[in-house]
C-alpha cells in the first residue's frame, strides 16, 4: 500500500534522489559516540534543532489563547497557564525551551569553534549559523515582553534604552521597536509581530540554508 | 554527492527469510523513538488546544427577573443581566424576555431573537398586525405563543423558567415548548 | 533505502541547462574511505542521536511539570521593580554598566567593544584563516574565545549577584513567587485567583428596593440610564464608593460641580416625598463595587 503510493509519486516527481540526499548517507566514525565517547559533542546541533521544533509547535499552540494587547495579554497568559489543561506544560515548554535552545546552540557553536569546523570550505555555514544565533537572541528578547508582566515591561524598557544609546541610529531604532513614545500598546503588537512572523520567517530561511550547506559539504573531517 | 552509498557494511550478513535483519530492527526502533518523541512533545499541546471541547458545559444559572404578580395576559418586556465568563474576559450581557401568562395561568418567557435571521422582534409594533410579535427586518410575525406565522421557519425560543417565592427566574434558551 | 548493494544507481540531473560549468566544487571527504567504521545515517546513527533526544525530552518535560514558567504581576509603569533581562543577556547588561561602557563612553561600550566582539564572532572564518583546525594549534583564536567566555561567565555571575543583593537590600521577594502565594491564598479562601486587572462589571446592589422605583420616577434615568450605567451622566453603579449618603443628598439638592443640576424640586414635582429622596440617597450610598 505505502509502497504503491510511494512508487506512484516517485514515477511522477522522481523523489528518490531528493530524499536520499537528505536522509540516506554515511556518518563517519569520528562523530559517532559508539566509537569515541567524546564524539557526543556532535549531537548539540541536532538537539538545537529538536528544541527549535518544540518551540515552533508550542508557540503555535500558545497563540490559540494569547492576545497581543496590553489589556488582555496578561489575563490571557494567566488564563492559559492556570485554567487551561496542560497550559502550564505548554507555556513551560515555550519558556524553558527558549533557554534550552540558547544553551544547546551555545554548546553547538563552541563545538564548531574548538574543532575548527568553520574553516574553509565551511565559512558561509558559520556565518549563517551566527545569524541564526542572533535571530534566536532576538526571538528571546521579543518573546520576553509578550506576557506583559512587570518583569517583561521593565526589562524591555532597559533594552530600548540600550538601543537608544547606539550612536546616530539609536533613537530611530528605539522608536521603531517601541512604535510610539512610550513602551505600551504599540510596542507590544510590534514585538508580537516580530516574535511570531518576522523573526521565525528569517529563522526558517536561515535554517534551510544551514542544512543544505551541511548536506552539500558533509561533516568536517576528523581532527 | 551520494557515492558514499557504495560503502557496504561488512558485518551485515544476508538475513534468513523469516528473521528480522539488524537493519529492520534498527528501523523499527528508530520509528518507535520517533513516535515517542513526537507524542511526548505534541500530546500536551493537543490536549491544551482541545481543552474548550472537553470543558463541562454548565447547566446555566437562573437569574431573578421580575415578581410573579406583575405578569399579565399581555406580553411584557423585561430585561435582565447575565454574567458571562468568556475565557479570561468577564462581561455582562443584557438579555430581554417577553413574559406573559397564558389562559391556564402558566407563565412563559419568549426570547425576542427572530428565528429568521436573528433580528429583535417586538410585541404589537406593527399596526397592521395587532397582537402579534413582529420583526422589523423582514416582516416575520409570531403569535402570542411565539408560533411563526410568516417568513420565519421556526417558533420563537423560550427561556427556561422557574418560580420561587413569588419571583420569576430565567435560565438558558431552549426550543419553544408552548406551541402545539 | 539504497545502502550499499545497489552501487550502480546515480543521481541523474536534467541535462538541458545552459549554465556554464564553474571552477568545480571542493568535494568533501568521502567517509567510505574509512571502511567498517562509518555507518548509515538512517537508521543506525539517527537512532543514537534520538536516544539522546528522548533523554533530553524526558528531562525537559519533567522540568516543565516541576517548575511552572514564572509570571509576575501585570505590567504597571509605576511599580518599583529592579529590571532584569533574561539570563542570556545578563553579561551584556552587566557589561554596559561598567564605567568604560557607560556614561561618556557609552558609544565605545555599545559599538566599540560589543561591535568588535560580535563582529569578529560573525566573521571568525575570515579572521582565522589558517589550515590548522585543532584548537591547541591555533592559540590566538582559542585564547581569545576562552577569554571572552570567562568574561561572559564573570559578568553574568556578577550581574546575578548584584541583583540578588539589591533584592535582599530592598527586601523584595520575586514577584512570580508573590503572585503564586497570593493565588494559593485566594484559592484557599475560595476567591478568584487571578492577578489580572479586570474591568469589573459592577452590579446594582439591592435591585428590588423601592428606591429603584424612586430612581426611575425622579428622572434620574434620563441622564444615568435605567440600568444605572450612565448615559449623559456618569454611571451610578458603585457610586457608594465615592460618595456617602450626605454627599449624595447634597448633590441631589444642589447639583454637582455645575455638571448636574439640582434635581430635588423636580423630583418632588414628580410625586416623590422628602422621605423617598432620603431613602434614595441612602440606597445610592449603598451602591458599592464589591463586598
């Protein structure tokens, strides 16, 4: 049954080479913890991706209840966390996952740095990886404000003051992020839009680039 | 880029007919691990999303509306306030009921929401059709009992009603039971 | 799953392209040249990776169940809060407090040092161009990275300590803990557990009181509406929180701040007695938001 469906599609689209490129390849010994236990450092990239998938899913589900509006944002977050079944877990996944992604990504970056894997011909992949890192930090920053509690509010005020202290462009950046003259309704909707649409879109594009390059160039050789 | 495929696992012996090969075993285990991870991550979220469906619908409370003694044969309009908790949003809806006593002295309350397209009907507000409910939107008409005479497909809904200590309490809306 | 036996298979590309051939691709090392030690990605290697994944997921789920995501009190611009960014920004936050990164030197702090640090991180492959990959054979790159790591750890740590000290000095308890305690307390008392600012719909107290009739008769409803929610005049629901009986009587008799005329005489003309009005004022003073 499955075989027939697969063949039917394959006849039309020739998908075999595509998925083989993605999934069917040999993994060398030096990254395999079964042969060298120290090779576990190579798993952090995959774990980052796994947590990122959880972040995307839990974020999608959270928007079923969340409203980006200063009157209702807090109430909706409190409602989904305390009144909705599994709300504590789903919000917990998104909250703690945000930290975990940073941890995993940091470890992955360190692995790539200290094994010198960013060297030719993989320079571009390092740059893309760093851009992913910055986007993740941006996601953390914009997501922090969304519950609209005191912690979020005051941290965001400080962040915007830091942005303001950038020479020449500072006030413009600040006002762009803030959307108005105070941290308020317009700031919240802006951060929401950045957090939910703009940054994830950029993130997905960069991730696709990251993976294509990995498959194209293979894992870096043994040291 | 897939000339790596040429590699052949030397330890891999062709399996017997009925036995499971190592590769198959690994594939099944991998499938199991995948399913486990997917379920572990997604099930809480799915339960979270379907929560409104699984909520017990409350019986709906009754709200004190008017003294029984004020009700006459003629339908009278009374409004009452229903407290609603809509997720995190608490609000009060002002509802209206047309209450009258029928010939046997039984009291019933009609909802003024027209069964045609949901406008609000009024009692005796069209001079050409006296003593009828009339909907200004498309001219739907109903009798005192709420029976549909024109345009509307169904009779007007009634409120659940109970009488305690001389006061009338109204509850949720239900299909009309007065019309025979 | 082509894995080995089927070596004749080739990826066939569509051959009608007019794009010129380039200089060639730096072919990555072919791991099949290490016989016996490499293994298939699916299922062998991915299974190992996902064993780790399962452990991480279980640990993660346990964390989410054990430790609810913190939520503070609703944002209140006039609250006195020691602002605290998320932990992974702490190093930057602390760094920008240093004397050479703040005040007159803020440009140096914001653009100079952090710009250089993040810029060189982004462009590391173009700064460290040697062929050597082992970290102990490229001391400059490695020691710079180690130094920045130590600096980040130190800054994060001192930011955290500073925060703890400030909290202790001002005697504050983190608000998420306060909120949870308050919710637990309210729950024990059977009150709503929410901390959200709710715009409460205030109910009319004692709706069946004869004063309600006087209220309608006296003409109050023309401005304050039949449901007391207000129209031209303000809502009278919860008016008892603002004025006591004497105030209300005075307002009825003398008007209110030039916005409301004296209504006493017209109420008498409408057939109310002085006693009715006195009772009406008393009833209005009982209109309080919530007991």
